[in-house]
C-alpha cells in the first residue's frame, strides 16, 4: 500500500468510504496527514513506506489510528525504534493530539522515562501481573513494590555525584508459560518472605546454586547424587532413592537448609521419606491481594 492507501484502509474496514466520494476520502486523509506532521502531504500521499524515514513511518501509523477519531488509542512501544531527536518530536505530537482531541492513551513501554513524560498514571507489570498502579508522580517519588524499586534503580544516573548503590534483582526472569507460585517476583525479590510462594523448583534452584562452589558440589554430589535426579511438582521437590541412605539424605538436607536464606528455610514444611522418594515440601503461599497503599494499588505481601 501507498501511505495514502494505508491511512485510508481503516475507513474502508469500517465502511465509511461507502458514504463518501473519493475526493472527500482523499481530503480527509490529507487533513490527518497534516495534523500528524506528514507534509507535504500531497507528495507523501502516493509514496511507499520504504520511501519514508522512521519518524515519518511512525507518524503514518499514528495517522491510521487517528483517522477514525477514536476516544482511546493503544500505543505499544510507539517510539522504541526511533533515535532520541525523532522520539522527542513524536512524543510531543502524541501530547498535542491528546490535548486537541481529548484522547486517552494506553501507552505500553519498557522506557520508564518516556512513561513519566507522557502518562498520568502508570501500571508496573511483571510476568503478566500488575504489581503496582498509581499516579506517575507517586510511582517515581515513592515506589512501593520491590520490582518497581528495582526498575527505578536500574535507570542510569548521568551525574557521578548523585549515583548510589544499586540493589538489583537476582537471577533470571522465570518462564512466563509456567510462572512461579504466589508472587511471581519472589524468586528474584530481595524482600521476599517465607509465605511469598516458595515451591519445589526453588529448592532445586538452590541446590544448583550451591554447586557453583566446588566444595559444596563435591559433598552434594556424593550424598544427594546428580542434580538431574531431582524433580519438582508444585510445592514439592523430590529425589528418587536408589542406593543412598534416606536417613542420611534427610539429615544432610536439613543441614544445608541452615545455610540457605532464612526465608527459604522457613518456607519448608517437611522433609520426609515417602515410598521411594525423599520429599521436600513447602508451606502453601499466602493469598496475594491488591491493597491501597499511599495513593496507589500494590500487589505484595509486604503490605498485607
């Protein structure tokens, strides 16, 4: 499609072109192109996307959404691929359009600085859950959820005199298809509680972390066997007993838990032998509720 055809397309989808002449449709498209800064619009109307710069293509995308005169626009990373000078102009355009047409935006971004510039309210998401939502000013001046705090600490500070110690999340982002139980941020959270949702795979991760130390790895391998022998099922971590002494394994597991984080150790409910498996079972996590905290909504056990 040419730029003119692409911007006209939403009108065709909604049957609006059937009630207007071709000249009226073209006039409407040219007007929208002027509003979003695609000028000279008469020349750009017949151009193809490959003939335009990145900023112009983004303006064309904005024109496509604006031509139906919506009340709400969902903008998913609308400036992510633009350089800083073009990004500032496109953001200012969005602000101008919002003011002119009284638009509402759902602005999806990984760039907190952009969100702060454009948004009245911000929702912080982690693995598909909104963990904190509230006015932008409150989120940035006094974050409540540990993940929000980590995000803000990760923002680079250009002034060396204002830099502080950064306390960032540990580990890697979990599998979004099979998210952690309880609070989804708990495997990486530095403020985690024993009731946040520990489960069998957290214990296996702990055993794997221990094996980074050669001395621990040797002892663990001799008594517990290969790490691959462990399996996780919901709140339980299980080890199939072959030739090992179950009593010695249970004693050893209790011993190494003393060296784990207190929250992990306190979350363990039982370590016992069942049939031919040694099972480490965790307490059920507390119910995770959303609470109003100082003018925003937070989903975290720290505030329950």
